[in-house]
């Protein structure tokens, strides 16, 4: 890959709580949604039921689990700027290149199928979420994370 990978911090993503964001992830073959407890702005009282919600469209792949914040230095993107409690897009992603390469055995494969696929990384307190998708929308909701996800499951247009 020419130029190697680089990270761009996503400034439109609500900041996760640094203590216990309790992310909830739901995915199927059409999309993925993650909801998590958010941080209160400095000097403001914490809001009991506020969640950051990110809905991904046209998801190709995702990984959710380790490393947590104590092992983040072991993540291959740490050396290029991956940090705690943050969200990024990975430009020139080696992961997306690998997804494309793995698919080349398919008789109808075209590299162009992976054009426009974007790699996102979210570092939470106890977990990391990486998503290869075409797009996302982010919002703040006045509900607990599980309630945010559950409400979206009723949207048949998105999930069925």
C-alpha cells in the first residue's frame, strides 16, 4: 500500500464515558448499530440516560472485543496514533485490503466491490470496535444504550 495507513479522528462522534461506557452492539447482514454511555461535558452534571449511537450502513465486516484500554498499546494501529476513548477512520486500510484479497477466490469478485469501503475504529474502556462499512450516522439519544439498540431493531426497513 502506497503511503501506509493513517488515522483521522472523527469529530462528529459522541465521546464515550471513560469509566464504563457499556457499549451494546447489534449487527446483521444489513448493518450494525452501537450504543454506549457518553461523557458529560466538563463542569456539567452527568446525564443518567444519555447514549452515543452510531448506525453503520452496508457493513462488510466488524470486530468487537479486545484490546481494552490497558492493552491498547498492543494494537497494530497504536504506533500511528490510536488512543484511548476515541474514534477514528483508518485511511489506506490494510484490513480492507486484506478483506478484498480474501474475497478474490470468489468467481464473481471485482476489486471495485471494495471501493468506498471505510475502516472505523472505536476505543472504549474495556473493548475496541472496528467496522468496515460504507457510511455511518452518529447521534446522542436520551436513553440507555440497550434501549437505543432495542428501539432500532423495530425498524424493519433497516434490519429485516
